[in-house]
């Protein structure tokens, strides 16, 4: 039924020619990339982007562009692994890496998933506090209950549709915000492509990078790409899936780039132009109301709630996938290891929120912890996807290896610098 509806949409838009066939095939494949997209429009990104826009105007938009380009390469490479091998990144590490190295990679990845979930649940709790004045701890428990209920329905397709709906609502919310403000599009166009390092901006530059390129998303993409079933023995089918996967990834990452850019545009136009420095999400919502009207503050809070809920779901899925992979199993909520992995990710993250005195600091420190683990995941992925024992004829070529190693070294340098800056 779902396929028939998608075909009907394609017929109305493209007719029944070759464009219809291509569009129908693409729509059938859209989904995994959008699930990954919510990981880098999470509350941690909100904090980084609003700080960037309010403090430095449009000048740091280029970092969103650069981070998204690196993310497209890394996410495509992770999905490539899933399509070719039928294993997620965690399963492949378990099967092909030495035990002590594998343990460092996967145990630290579980820790990164917990850190990610902390930021997502905290963001949703902050939004509930904005909207209904619920205490943060009550909001965190309510978020946990809703997210676990959605995850344990054990229906990937239902969750995928929910996430796509959330992403759409977040995007529409920011379009509405931008509609209300007076954006300097000439300055924005320059900011997107011209690297600049205003005085005192380095911490914000690197936090934007760390918030976009996230380790749990690499594990997640290699897992959920397998929701599209195909015959791994058929080389033609593998090549076709790789083509459509890249289209899905490219489309989805561009959506993420647009939403992240919109956050900076909003902060630059609403706050930087008024010489207002924002360092708290609640502060941003309150300050938007007198500048743009009550509707803007309400839309901001609702969009933050959607971002927190959707990214919490994907953080739990990533944690379940990583933990199941330690036992050489795929993500499947009918299996106890996947369920335990989700709970190990979500419950400790919620409990840690009870110990946090400053929500904004909680978001910042969660991003710092991700920065520590990120290079470990990237280099493990490069090792696996470059191995002919793992990938066969689809192993990374020389050019791809150079590109991936360059990205890994850049991310390592910037994230180490970010970590040092906190001390």
C-alpha cells in the first residue's frame, strides 16, 4: 500500500516516463539517511549553532558546510560497509578486529551513545520546561518513557515515518523563524563558503564540528541501511543499492545542513544584530519573544521538543546496535541484546541528568565526550572499509583512503584542540 502511494505521487509529479521510474526508485529508498540526519540537528547542535550565530553573526556558516561535506563522505562509507557485508560497523569490528582493539572501539562507542542520549533527553526536557514549566527531571523521565515506548514497538518502518515527520516539522519551524526575521543573505552567502576565524571563535568552530560529525551516527547508518533487503550475492543489486544509498545520504545531509544553517541564520539576525550573546537555550527562547513575537518563542520550544524526541530515538537505536554487535548480532528488538543495549543507553543518560546542575553545561560536556571518542570510530571504520578481507572488491580505493584519512586527521586535530580548550 505504501509503495502504491509513493508511485501515485511520482506519477502526478513526473508522469510515467524514465523520470518517473528513477523518482519511484529513489522514494522507495529514502529513509535511512533522514534517520541519521536527526543526530546532527539535536539539542547539542542547537547550543553550538545559537552560540555561533549570536556571537559571530554569519561568519561561521562555513563550518556547517565543511562539517556536512565530511559527514557525507563518512556516512556514505559507513553505509557502504553495511550494504556490501550485511553487517553493521559494530558487527564488523567484532568479526575482524583484534579483541583488545575491538573492546576499546565498541565499549567507548557505547559510552558515546550514552553521552549523545543525555544531550537529546536533556534537550527535550528543556523544551517541556519551556512549554509546560515541567521540572527538568520530570521532563527527562517523561521523555524517556515516550522514547522507549516508540522504540519497543519493534517496527522500524513506523519509527522511520515518525522520525521523518519530526525532521519535517523541525525544518518547517525554522523556515517560519527565518520568515519572521530580516536576514542579510549577502553576508550569509559569503559565510557559507569563506572560512574565517574571528577572535575568540575557535571553541565555537570546533564545537560545531563535534556536534555535526557524531560517532553514534556512523554505527547507526551502517545498521539501518540494511532495512532495505537485497541479495548480497548479486553484484548488480549491490551496485544499484550503493547508488541509491548515496543519493539518500546526499539528500538527507543537505537537509541537515539547511536546518543547521537556519539555526545560525536565526541567531545572527535576531541576536547578533542586537549585540545579544546567547549562552542558554531557555534564554534564546525568552529573547526571541520580544524580538519576533510570542509565536517565534513557541515555535522554537516546539521544534526543540521534536529535535530532542527524534534524536533520543536514534541515540537509543544506535546504542542497541552497538551493544548487539558486540555479540555478533544485528539490531533486532526481538533479541535481548538489542533491548539491553537500548536500555543501557537511555536509562543511565536519564539518571545522569539528575546529577546535572547546569543544563547548558550538560549539553556542552556531552559534546566534549563525543569529541574524545569520534577519532576512534573514524579510524576503525577506515580500517574495516579499506580491508579486502572485509569488503572484497568493494574495499576503499587509494583516493577514498586518502580522503578518509585526511578527514580523520582533521577531526582528530580539531577535537583534541577542543578538549584542550576546556582545560
